[in-house]
C-alpha cells in the first residue's frame, strides 16, 4: 500500500538571492497550505463511457487519507479518459466504464483502513480489476506501507512462507472439490502453484495491499493480505486473501509499529 509521487527533472535550481530590507523576498507572505480535497461521489453516463465512484463519508475526517483516495480515483479516471480519447470519436462495441467503490474497513483512534474495489473496462474480453488498500495511522499522522511495516528485506521470508502454505492448502482442497484426477490435476497443480510462488515471492510489493483485522481492544490481531486477480490465481477466481496472525508478524515488524499489534 505505498503511494508514490514522482518528481520530474527540471532545470537546475537557481542559487538563492539574499534579501535586503524592503525587497519582495523579505516582505512576501508565507504560502497558504493547500485546502483539503473534497470527496464527492461521481455518476457520469455518456454514449461512450460510464463512471461511478463512491467514497465513505468518514474519509473526510482524515485529510491525507482523503487525498490518497482522491488521487487513486483520479488516476483511474485519467486512464479511462485516455482510452476514450484513443477511440477518436468512434463508438465502442460496449461502453468503456470505471466502477470504483471505497469502503471503510477499520476506524479506531490508532488505525483507519479503507478498501478500494472496482474495475475499469477499456475494451477487450473483460474489465481490469482495481484493488487497493489504504491504512492511515491518525496518532502517527502517516500512511502505513509494507516497506515501512517490515523494513528488513529478509523478514519477508516468514510472511511469504506462511501465506504460500495457506494458499497451497486452499488450492489442494479446491482441486479435491473439483474432483480433478490424473494428468488434469497435475497440470492444474503445476500451473496454479507456479502462480502462487511468483505472487508470494518475499518482496514487499507482493504484500502491499493489506487491511488490519482487529481485536476488541483496538489492537491488530492479524493483517489480511489482499491479492488481486492474476497475482496468485486466475482472473475468474477474483480477489484472494490470507490472514497473517500477529504472532507471525510481531517478531518481524519495525519497533515503532509493534504496539499496534497484540497476539492471541
């Protein structure tokens, strides 16, 4: 769940000019802080495209979180409009569309989490899934990203191993339920286990989408890792999740976040 802002390279900055009494450098007022973004639901229908975006009202209470949700939605909308522009006025066989819903997952004094789920159809056989998670820590005034939570690259190996075991167990049960046998089962097992291996490699980017699962006292008892379609399973199976318990995570997370968790 990391939000990255890119900065383009421009001309080299000029050396600062020393201010003298009465100059603009001395008398200029400080810049005003940017106004908080206002989240408004969007419903737009045209012959060529459809847009539907909905936000939770509580997000307005956390301006940096609201900004992150708005930026994600606007980026998805920009992709849609770029595809529409590429039609050069021709009507698509099916309207291009963006459907995106943000929902509150957790809201406590220490942890706030919002889920983004939806899809964007830009032509082809089916829409592109939109899956993201946003975790805001009000008392620390920061978004929580996977790289911050577990900064030591080696500490992702136990998480990867735990998640892979859960997914492989679920896969085995699924193949049993489908009554696959012989070569068909073997081929499916090879194909699907390869997806799981690649999608759960011990790198923070593979676990970037997560949402807290809370204890009654407001502490985190597990992190629910969210895998979009294609990451660990075929598109038709949709989004997959695995809950990693606090007892697995506590030895691995950075010291400043340990107080957020409680095992047992």
